């Protein structure tokens, strides 16, 4: 589990939603990668500046009517954000 200090320094977040999102969703998640997984899941991976920004991502997904499956903080050294973003 990431410490509060690590989260406050920024890094990467992965959120899973119960839907297959197409490229039209990129306007809502600028700078995030959109990867389809399984029959009905999309993994959104992207940068977050700090804990405040991290809390905003699930709120934005909720406001768009998406069903959250999970939200995961990824330490910067565990995974790099791909250069090819949505």
C-alpha cells in the first residue's frame, strides 16, 4: 500500500470500470490510457498530481454514470504510464 507521502508526490492511478469505453471517452480522461479487459471492463491508467487529484478520478467516473470496479494507486516505479495515451 502506498504511503500518504507517496500519494501526495503524485504518480499513477488505475481505475477499472464495468463497461467497454471507446475513444470518444478520451475527452473526459485526457492523458489517460484506455485498455479494454475481458468482456465488459475498461482499465483507465493515468497520472495524478496528488491525493486531491486521486480522489477526483472516481468522482468524475461516477458523474459520467460509469460503474467503478476498482481504484488502484500504482507506485511510479511499478509501472510507467505508456507514451501512447487515449
